[in-house]
C-alpha cells in the first residue's frame, strides 16, 4: 500500500509541475473578454505548481508517516483552496463579467482561508497539534484549541461547497438564457465540459469530506488517483477553451449603448412588419443563424429584435427559430415525401441531423421518421 502511495503521489507531482509550467507558458490573447480567463490561467498554473511543491516536500523530505487523520489541517487547507480556485475558474468561464456579489464572496473566502492558516500557525507554535487517528482521539481532544480550529475549518469547507454549488447553478442558468437568446443552435455553445468539470470537482470535494471523517490509507490512495486524472483532463479542456471562446463571446458581451435604446415607435405593428420579412425571406433557414445576423438582415438592433421575440412570441430566439424550422420541415415532408431526413435537416438550416431530430421531437413529441410515416 505504501509503495502505491509513493507511486501515485510521484505521478501527481510530475503532473503538477508539467501542467503548471504549460499553463504559465500558454499565450492568451490580450482582449477584454479573456481577462478573467488569462487571470484564471495563471491562477491555475500557480495552484498546480504549489500542490506539486507541497507534495514534493511531504513525500521526499520525510514529512509523512502515511497515517491519515481526522480533520487534518493540511488536507483541509488544500481542499478548501482548490475548491475556491476551481469554482472561481469554472464560474468565470461561463460568466466572464462576474457579479459584484459573487466577486465579493470569493474574495471574502480568500481572507477566511488565510485567517485559518495564520491562526493554525500561531497555535501550532504555542501548542503541539493533536494526532486524531480515531474517533476516541477526537472525543478526548475535542477541547484542544487546534482540534476546535480544525473542526471549524471543516465546517467552513462544507459551507464553501454549498455556496459554490449555488453560485455555479445560478451562473449556468444565466448562461443558458444568454445563448438561448442568441444562437439558433446551442450545441457547441453549451460548453457541457464545464458542467461536467464542476460536478466532478464537487464530487471530489465530497470525497474530501469523506476522507476527513473516515481516514484510511486506501481511501487516500484512491482519492489521489482521482485527483491526478481530474487535474490532467481539466487542464486539457481549459487550454482548449481559447479555441472556442469566440463562438460564445457575442452572446455574453453586453450590447453597446446605442443598441439598448428603444425607439418610441416600438409596438406590435413594428414587430408585424419585421416578422413578415423573416417569414417571407425565410431568414430562419440560414444555417447557424444568430440573433445579430438576423438583426442585421432586418436592419434593427439585436436588443430590439430580442425584445420583440421575447415579448411578442413569448419565447427566446433559439426556441422561436426552431419552431419556424420544424414547421418548415413538416411542410417539406408532406410536399416532398421522397426527401430523406438528412435532406430535410439540411434544407431547414440544421448543421447536424441529430440536432434536427432532437428539436423535432421537442416540438412535435415524435421523431421525424415516425411523424413522416
């Protein structure tokens, strides 16, 4: 068991140094939209290298006895800081313009973690840290200042996980609204890997809680193995974000002041004329059309067009476009029964047939082939 502990932690150290240095050397375009991404890249790199340094010190300087403990401060400190860093990074990837409230919360948590670190250091210099390898140890030393501090840190860590989960869920909801109001097809823009990464990180956080309350060398080895895999895969996806940010940037960017001013003449008759042109020219059939492209075709601001669709059609841009496309698809199936499903999908503006089939079933309740029959 000890030999595997040495192997997996050595792997963790090597991974940390390599990935950390790659992230530091990784170039990020100097544009406003990627400022938070650029900061996150450096933060993530520092995190990887710092963890590698800590593990190097523990493993090769003889600072470990392979004996897990309850509420171990070093484990809590690493888990808490990593929870903070990964949550901040994942939230800013889908919401670059972080709200003042969320920003304040993250900064506040940094101060709280520093407080625990300084308090632990001060108490450690005055009193020896109790070894809590069993439940009886915890009970016997429950009133020891360092035991109380470690338990308080553990409670704060639970609070962190709950808070970050709520912040992330709210950010995802806001993000989904933004892309739904901008893209006719949201497949690539959904960034599902970010959601998978967050819930994977959350699962690791919950495992860390289990590790703090049920310490064992076997669990420690399993936990470290999971972290090595997660950190490696996450870094690869994080680096790849730079290649796709331009797809989602227009949907998340705040419109210019001139685009947010509504003329006094906005009314149902105005929307009627715009909608008539959309239907007559079948603008909605253009492959991958976005809100801004349709707005340009109608010679109207994106904000005005979005306002009309939301208020007059009672749905977002994505839902409205798909409703029109599916209606067109049904017409084509009736008038051209020889057309294949893939042909229908192409003629109604879908990039992938799978997207067409999914949207068709959402609108009609049936798969395209079944409806056609």
